[in-house]
């Protein structure tokens, strides 16, 4: 039965503790240990049963308990302390951003779009690493004062909750998010009216209401279609599930995220100058940005595109082809035929925005759209940058892979969200408060050597003991849920050993992550796990995508071993992987195992969370671990590398080689080091490695470093470039567009006619090279181009590798109208076989990069 009216019931808090409401609705509590302890103090059992949701907790706690808390002067003082700290935090004008960039009159506003955000476990709108990274991005932006807002979708059911059947097969259940009992409030316009946005969906309007989550100083706006503004059930269901449904549903969600999200910010009166697309899901915002600039500034498509592009940042997270979103031309026609006309584009022109090249008649790719329209593009680790440049070189034909304009910003993690209370207190005591406020400063972490080995080890032991106690309760609950025999339920109280070497593996069960690599030789593994003198234990957790049968089979294999009589005490699988499970694991295990198939891990951040807690990493050289392991001057002892980054065509052989390397590391180094104890039972070599890992890695693997790097290298540059191009009725954007049209129309006539005076024969190291070239420019002038001598060593295939570009200067014309260019290079710095060529690129002061798709000319 439908109600005729609705109303909202809110918690009734005594005036003395009214501050609890403000604390509960600002997600800063999720990274504030004292705030969490405040809610535990109110009712520890309810805090757990509410899923760590303070809003739900305050709405269900017994009113008598609230009245008693209000009468408790110690509780009132605790509440006042946490509330006042939150007030000071949100009002403070002292932040990294203000100190470094606060002097400018014109401040940017960055809009950060992502399909998922992992801020806290009670707000289930994330699936895994991408979402947790987005949540940590917002948290660090808040902490260091970067002016940023987030935009995403409010999923009614979020991502699935996992449990295992009696046979160990992953099952998925979906629970509705009750937005009225979450740390969310309706987003409102300046006049107090709730924000409702509308997008066209194949000829009919789709509407979304907007919720606001406050994460410290940063607001996150979430679009929700499940309300009375949509008559069709299929429209209300669009925001039901994250990564659920078919490809058509995915396209409709991405239209809502990109186009609807852009319109939501407009409705709120916000005017970002920079838009950051976190993965390709939100790439339609780039089109909406262009369309709105056409409408509001009276620009043509090409003019608006140049202006919009200057303000767009795109981060790709996916190093495998299958991970990118593709939509058929027919689907794009269904949803975008009218939209394309409003952009002034024909069908083929529109589809070309998402295709790889002029000859491509395939599907429309969201990553290609984002790469084409954004001026600033990055991968999420150094190795991933190399992979991405190779993967997308097709968009910049004839540009050397190393110069494809995709850089990298290595991911990080938000330390305050992941470091345990005990380690937090230890860092406060020995490192001072700067580790929280300035974790990217390496000198802060050099003080880790001041912590006595005994104190660091005892702190870590307490976390392991807490992990084991919690895991036992979790395993007992799992066995009760699947109606296990009573003896098996009671045996849960004896799984794991609080003193044994504990290895953790927790992440998505995608097959390339190879969760079962350590199980490849079961006899060898059993000897390690059951050694009475030096026992080892394994804790697994993670979800497989609902349609990933292979991933589910891996979980079933591990769950079967966990139920075996021989290994049941030494190997467990924890169901329902979420942020709470992840925190217990990264804070309590001794070794973090990560063995993806190189180079398919874009970055990976779980090992960073572990490292921040003093846990040692044991990983293949992929993602971020490859980067820090190969860093010049890296000290020994930050962890262990499985192999040295070799790759083989035979996947089975690759797995065997790396499994053998993993076993050997465990047998010969990891286990002996852990059990090498003196009279005080402290493994001093192990603790030495913990200190080296913390001191070497922590300044780098945090999102304060990451967000400040984005700010310096992308946000501020994009903001300044956008402001320059939009000034005077977008005069420079119009001029740039006109210049681009002229260059593109005349580029077919540009070529290097002849290279003169180039080096030949045998030359001594250090020889200075003189080169001249005749270049045909057609209708273009020397001011329109950059002519470069590109030289370097040759590889076995005769390709220039690691080449160096040297600018050539205009030196007049010959009698045939060719332009002459010349240069003297720096000397050759190494011996060996070298080669060179001359290339021509477009040049304009308002270009973000001179490497434009299809615009590079050489000899011939």
C-alpha cells in the first residue's frame, strides 16, 4: 500500500549530546579513532550490529541509554572534544593547499567523478580497489584542503554481499541501502529546494534526486533514480546495483553519471574549473561540458571542445583490454542520435570520438572518448604508464611509445583510515603529529628507527592476537550460517594461532590475481603450514564478480581446503569481504601476499595499507611494488619480490616458475627470519625489516602525496589553462580552434623532404652532431610547427629506443619553397648503434601537448 504522504523520523538526542548528530553526519568519523571510540562507548554491540553506521545507531539506540549518556559527564566531555575538533577541522584555513597555493586570487574547484566511492563500510556504493581509491582521494583532499567535490551514483543495493554455500560456492545477496538511515542528506539548491536533475534517455526523460555525503571538508553528491519522479520501474531501477545488469544498463548508468552528474553540479550553483574522470565510466561528462559551453558561450563544437579539453583530467586504471567499456554503434544511436545533432555532429563524426582511428568501424569505447577529449591523462603506477602508452599508442600513430601523452601518478592510501589505533598511538609517540598531517615528508618516517624493537613488535603482536580472536568469531558465524555440524562450529574457536607467522591474501578474485598460486604444490604447502616448530597460517578473503565462474572456482578450492581436517586450523577463508575485514587483515597479518600476473595489476593498494601498519610485502613485480622495488638506491629489506619481472608466453609455465620462487622465498628467507628469536623472543631481523619498510615506503604510498601531485601537475595547470582560454569571450579558445582547423586541413602537405649533413660512419662518444633538413609546410608557416631531430640508440629491430628530441631552428627557405631547419645537438653520450630521424609536430602556445592524434610528419 502506497502512503499518501511521507515524513522522516530523526533521532531524539538530549541537548547535552546534540553534537553526536553533527559528528555522525560528517564521514570524518570514519578516519578518526576518537570519534569511533565515542560511538563504541555509547553502545559497542549496537555499533557492530548497525554495520558501523552512527546514523542508524543513533536512531535505534534505546532512549534511556541516550539520557544516561547525557548525564555522564565523562561521556559529555568526550562528545564535546570530538565535536569541537570536527568544528575546528572543517573551519580551519590552515592546510597544505592554502599554504602552498592560497595566495592566488582565483581558486580552482575540482569535480571528481567516479562510478564508486569506498568511504566506509556502511555506505555500500563501491566494489573494490577503484572505489576505495576514490574514497581515499576525497579524504586526503579534505585533509590537505584541496577544493574538490565528488560526484557518483547512489546505488539502492550497492555491490553484493558475499556468503558461501555448503559446497563452498560463492552466493550473492543484495540488501537495500536505506538512505534515510545513512550519513546522507538531500542536496538542496540555494533556495532550499531539493535538487532534481533530468537527462534524456532514448527520447524520454530520466530524473534523479541528489544526495549529499560530507567527508570532512569535501562534499560528495550522489544521483539516485529510485524515487517518484520516474514513473517506469526500469528507470527507478537504473541505480539499483553497481556493475549489475547488462551492457544497456551500464550505458544508462554512465549517461546518468556523466551527463546527469554535470547537471547536478550546475543545479547546485557549483562551477568547477577542472573535471577529473576517475576511469572511463564518467567520460560522457566531457561531452556535456562541450555542449554546455556551446550553449552558454556561443561556441562552435570545435571551439567548445578546445575550451572543455583544457579543463579535463582522465585517469585510466585498466591495463587489460577486456576491462574497458565498449558500446555498439546501435546502442549509441539509440541514446545519442539527438545529442549528437545538438553538438552539431553527424553520426560518423560522433562515433569517431570513441573509436581508435579513421578506419575503425567497431564499438564506441569510453576510454578512447576520455583520452581524446582530456588534455591531461595518467595511469596509476610507473609500470601501468608504460603499459597504457603501448595499449593506446594507436591513438597517436607514429609517436614513439615513450612519448605517448599518458603520464602516471602512482596510487596511494589514506593512512588515517587504515592504520590501527595501536600503531597510530605508537606513531604519535615517536614520530610526532607530522606523520598525520604531512605523511609525504620522508624525514617524518626516518624517525621510525627511534622506536624500540620490543615496543614495535609488542604493538604488532597485539594486532595479530586481535585479528585471530576476531577471525575465530567470524569463522564460527560462517559455519553456523551454513548449518555446519556442531563439532565443526566448536572447532572454529581453535582456528589460527596467535603466535604463528600469518600471511594474508585479500582482494578481488579475478583470475589474473592468482589467489591459488600458493596452493599449486599442496604437499609442499602442507609441510610449511603444519611444521610444529615453525608453523605458518594463511587467511584469505575476497569476492569474485557474480559472472566470474573461474574466480568462484578459486574461492571454492580455498574454502574446501579450509574445511579439511589437515589444514582447517592453518587456513581460513573469511566471507563477506568489506572495509572492516580489510582493516583487520592489513593491520594484523605479518606478511601481505600479492602475486598478480605481470603486468595486469595497474597499481594495487592493499599492500600499501599493510605497509603502513608495518606488515611486510611479498609480491610479484607488478603495479606499485615493481616501482618501489626497482627504485634506484632502494635499501634492502623492504619486503620480498617473487621473481624479477620475467614473463613467459606459457601461462602454466609462468605459474609454475613463480610458485616455485614463492615457496623458496618462504622456506629460505621469510619463515627463518620470522622465527629467528633471541632470549626476549623478539625477531630483531624481522623488526628491522618492518622499520626499513615503513621508513622507505610510507612517505610515498599515501594519498596525501598522490592528491598533492595531482594538484601540482594537473589540477592547477588545467585551471590556469582553462582560465586563459575562456577569457574575453573565450578569445583564445576560438583562436586555438581556428588554428587547429587550419593545421588539420593543411597537414597532408607537410613532410620532411630531405635530411642534410646528418651524422654517418663511426663517431667518437661526445661528438656533436650537426643536422639540417628541408621541410615542406604547404599552407603552414614555421611558427605553426616544431621541427625536431629525434635520435638515440637502436634496439635489435632497428627502432630508436629512449630517443631524445632536439629542437631545430628555422633557417630560411630554398628556391623551391621548402623551409630549412638546422640544429647542433648535444654530444652522443654512449657508444653503440645509433639512429636519427627528423619529425614535424604542430606547435601552439595553448596546446597542452604537441602530440595530437594523427598530426606528426616525417621523411617521405
